[in-house]
C-alpha cells in the first residue's frame, strides 16, 4: 500500500471513531429529551461536552493534517467524495479551539434545560441570560469559521447544516415566497370560507390508542421497529443512529392529529437514516446530504403523501375504526378540510404548509440579525412580534407562542431554520418527479401503501447519502436544481383551486 493510501486508510479509521462518538452523543441527547429525570441535566451537559471535546481532539490532532496533506483516495467517486468531506470537516473543526467547542456544548445544554421551564411559564427573562451566552458563543464560533472558510459569519453557520447554501441563495427565494403569500393567503382563506365547515372528531382519544395508531402508520411507511423506537418528548424529533433510530411525539387526548402527523413527519426522517448505505456507516460520505435534504424526506411523507386525497381516502376508515364516533368526521373530504386547513397561527410546528414558510422567513431574518450583532437578545420578543405582524398580520399574545416556542436557538442551532422551507420546496419537486416515474403512486397511497414511494426515494435520495451536494442531488433525482415553482404549483393546486 502506498503512503497516500496508508494516509487515507488511517483517516477512515479515525473518522469511524469520531462517528461512533457522535452516535454516543446522539443517544445521550435523545435520552435527555425523552427519558432523563430533570436532576440529570447538569451531569448530562458535562457528558455531552466531554464527547464533543473528544471528537474535536480526534479531528484536529496533528496527524490528521499530515494525513490529509498526504492522502489520496482510490479512483472511486464515493472514496473521492469521502476524502473531500473529511477535508471539509477538518477545516471546520480546525477553525475552532477545543475550549470553545466544550464551552458551546455546555452553554447549549444549560440553556436548553432552562428553556423548557421558561416556555412552560412563558417567562423569557428566565432564559434570557443563558440565551445571551449561547448567542455570544455562537458569534465566536461564526467569526472563527468565517475566517477559515471565507464565508460571512452567518453563512459559515448555515454551511454546517446544508453545505453549499448561503443567505444569498435563500434571500431571493424567501422574498419571492413572501410576495406569493401576500396574494395567495387571502385567496386561500376566501376559498376555504366558501366550503362547508369541517366536522371535528369528538374525543377523548386515549394516548394508548394514539400510540398504537402512530406505530402502525409509521410501519406502513416502512419503519422497522427492530431498528427503531417511538417515545414521547416535549418537542417531537428524530434522533439516534441509522441502525437504532429514535422518533418521538407528544400526545394530546383532545386531538390525535398532532401526534399522528408528527410521527409521520419524524418517520420520514427515520426512513432517510435507515436508508443510508451501510457500507459507508460512520464515514462523512455515508451521512445524510444535509438538513434541507433531510427535511425534504420528512415533508414528502407528512405533507405531500399523507395529506394527499389518495392517502386520506385510506386513512379515514382506519381512524374511524380506532376512535369511533360520527363517521362523517372521517370522510376523506372532511379530513382534507381538517388537515389542509389554512390559518394564520402563532406556532410554527402547527402551521399549515401555506403559512409555514412565513414562520421560517421570520426566524431566518431574526437569527441572522442576532449573529450579525444587529439584534440584542433582550429585544428578541419585540422584534419577533413585529416580524410576524409584517408577514401574517398577527402578533403572539405571549412569549410561549412567540420567541420561546422553538428549541433550536436555545440549543445553539443557528443557521438551521432555512432548511425547513428549502426542504418543503424540495419535497414538492421530488414528489412531482416520483409521480412522473411511478404512474401508480397515488393508487398505492390510496391503499395505504408507501412501498412505491419509499422504493423510489431509497434509490433517488437515501442511497446517495452525501455523495452529492444538495443541488446535485436534486438534479440527479429530478433532472434540475431546486425549483421553488414546484412548491408554489403544488400549493396552487391544493389551496387555490376552488
């Protein structure tokens, strides 16, 4: 074996160890949100900080720089991409002092724990000092990454969630959507008002029945519970590892839809993780292609497929059998009015797909200002209210329904939010391509069968992992880069045709 090949082999072994540490951190993070008693928070924060520090030490050790300088991957597209992604990971890590990495992890853990209490009591001053420390450290991280990567500080953070996408790419897409929404939202509301009022299913809906339904639906999508768990948490999420996926939801016995649709969403994420190529496990090229790509997989399941007329025609009798009551509540036309209801609301995770991007646009603008130093944390509640009023014409009545509603900033995730709407747009484009490739797709969904859709996604998206960047992945799967028109075309067909 040549010196260059030896160097690459050592890098693969090192990244496998880093990957295993990342998996351990993911499991500890899942446990902190789903199972850990409140008193374990301080110790868990230290555990996660230690793992983050160890991973960082492994990645920035002098041997790594030497091996990256000497390494040559075999003449194979996957190996070449893996080495390129190793260099990218090292470049980002080498820009950050180990002390900053651990301090950031500790601050994030501490803030996230207090955020849970602050949100429950709508008490922004309670969490504000901790959020100020998180933002301060994120600015430090962003400045260090900016110098190393030649990107703006905010773009350097965005690049950590979806490589190759920056604020300059997102701004015109969001501006165009804001203009579209200004006309589309009142039109959709007027069309909706002319239709019969939706019939609400009458509860209570026992949590145990909901749990069984959610598991059954996720299995219909394709989730294998010999490699997965379904649990409860304050904020639904998908975590764990590709061979041990953890999804969570929360149950409301007065409304089963929130848990059900949340599980379908998280199952889309889980199926992506489960579909990643095992041959590249714990290597950079074997990871998902970024958070916009990941969101496209959750939203193609939840929004595109599970709220389609075809699937709702199958779902209605299933829900009626579970919960009983007035059969009219479970008629497909009524379910479409329930699950495709347009409303100007305060809560992002409860928003319909027409207004959801407005919530993302708001957060994109605010977090960019926070990182840029143009907005103080103390002024966040007022800026939030003003921004939401400009986008949707409403303002939150309290901070629990305003700037405290999301975990992301309180856990140090700045630059993530744009991925949600980029993912929604990608999901619409992918669904159009899947329908073109699979003429029987809607017939299958009408039988509650996700097999054809998942089979197509396995080949077109999941199995490609990080071999391609986001735009290259979209070209490979659909024939063209991200085209926001696919999303607005979908919305027009679903909401603006009387």
